[in-house]
């Protein structure tokens, strides 16, 4: 009997990151999605390609051995598949976890397999699997909660791989950066052991990997996008070719590096090499990554535990420097009414209709007593005055 994995989300990350490595590990992948066109394409196309792009060139592999279910119309089928799978992964966006949780909960509850299901959320968010786990418990009968660990184990992960804008008419095929990192907690799986997926780096303590990635890759990427957008740049590589923007990015990542080194004991030289690697990756013109794509969803990116407020708040609490991060927060606040991005329009509305104090609290989740609060409030006030 072949190994089976369930992948919620048949988008570019689901197909081009997660499913690629599940396929390489010998799993049959069952995609679960609600987008009719995506599901139909997966059901009628026997294979697709993943093209890995680097400065050295391109390499392409073919992905096969997959099926797809539309959970909007065939929820019961999805439940049956989960009940007999070895692993459930997802790449749907942090805000969608609460919507897929009831289905996963039903599938877990129906399990009769001897080995617990491995559940790993592959989202750009801290503790995404913990969040999914919470929603699953909320959708599990109370008398079944105590035995839930017998049926499923939940492990947080940190993922890192750039999926740039795709070429026109690419269909299911995905162009993706060749570099990747996928770190997952191994402790939740206990004596039975974790799933056999060679691409995963299994770790005992995940927080250093999550924060290093989020506060370097995501912070640096979005910083480049927001400064690039304000200066009329089209791509991330084009933005980083501007020495002034490159300087802003380096200053921001110097600040986040000081937090990562102090908090997690990562070697300062190692972190500097990591930063240099990240900037080289962003500067790759072959990725053709659009600044507006990277900058989209500014409200989420400005939230309390995300890539700007997260590190800046911790630096403020430690009495360390955070000026460059505050400058970038201002740039993010100016990412308003960008075509195709609903959150940028919502941000414009919030900045127009709320007082500076209310907007600061609403967007960042910072308490007024927090040492970072007055510095962000100052930038919110400035942007509101400039955009009147």
C-alpha cells in the first residue's frame, strides 16, 4: 500500500514547494482545495513541472502520482482520505486555517490507523500548526479530546522558498527558487518517529529557525518591496540594485540580526553570512519577483507578531536599536490603494477614518504602555498628515 499525504491548498506553494517534496519522498499527494478551476486542472492533468531557478541556471522535474478533491462539493471524500493518510500539510494562508480545521477534525476523528496522523502547517506565520491545532480541538467533541494525541500529532514548521510571479499561461507548472529551507519540530512525534521526508530538517527547538527566517527573509523581502514601491521600482532585484534601498535593507537586517544573536545565541558571523545569502537570493533577476506581490497584505505584515512589529517590539523591550525598523513600518503604512490588493485599500480606509492612536493600536496590537508604541504612533500620525 502506497504512502498517502493530504495537501490543503493547490496553489503555487502547495504544488511547487510542499507537494514537490512529498512526491520526492514517495507519497501519493491528495490535494484538497475549494477553487473549482485549480481542482479541475489537477483532476484532468496527469503531471506538472516544477522549474527551480538559480543564478546558475534552471532545472525542471515532473510531478506525478496525485489526485485532487474539491472540499466545497465533496467534503465527505476529503474526510475519508484524511482518515487513511499518513500526513496532512497545508499552504492556504494563516487566515484560512480556521476554515480547513473542521474538515481535518472530522478526518482525524474517523481514523482507525495505528499510527497517529502527522499534521504540519506550512504557512508564513509563527506557530501556524499550533493555531490549526487549536481550531481542530474546537471542532472535536469534548469526550474525544483526551485521546486526540492517539490519532494525530501536531508539529510547527518554518518554511523558506521564494515563489515569484509566474509566467502567463503557466497552468499547473510552477517556477520557484532553487534554495529552500523546511524545518519541523520532531519532539511531537515521540517514540514512533516523524514521517520520512528527506527535504525536512527535523529540529528539537524550532523558535530560532522560525524567528531567524521571519525576521530576516520576510522582514528583508517586505522592506525591499515597500521602499521599492515608493520609488517606483518594478521588481525586487531592481529595487536592490538601488544603493539607497539596499542600504535601508541592510540597516533593518542589522537590527533584526542583533535580536536573533542576543536571543537565540546564534553566532554573529553565521547570522551575517545568512543575511548576505538572503540578499543575494533577493537580488536574483531570474526570479522576476514583483514588488507589489511581495508587499501585498500590509495589514497582516504590520500585525503584532509579524516581521516588523515582532522584532521591533522585542528590541524595544531589550533597550536595543530599532530605528530602521520603524522607518520601514512607515513605508508599509504608505502601501495604500495598490491595485489588486484589498488589504492596501483597507489600510487606506483605516488610516483615513481612525484616529492616530486607534489606528496604531488596531494595526499593531501594541499596548500604549509598550516602549515601541510612541515611535509607531509618531509614524502613523506623519503618514496620516501626508495623505490628507
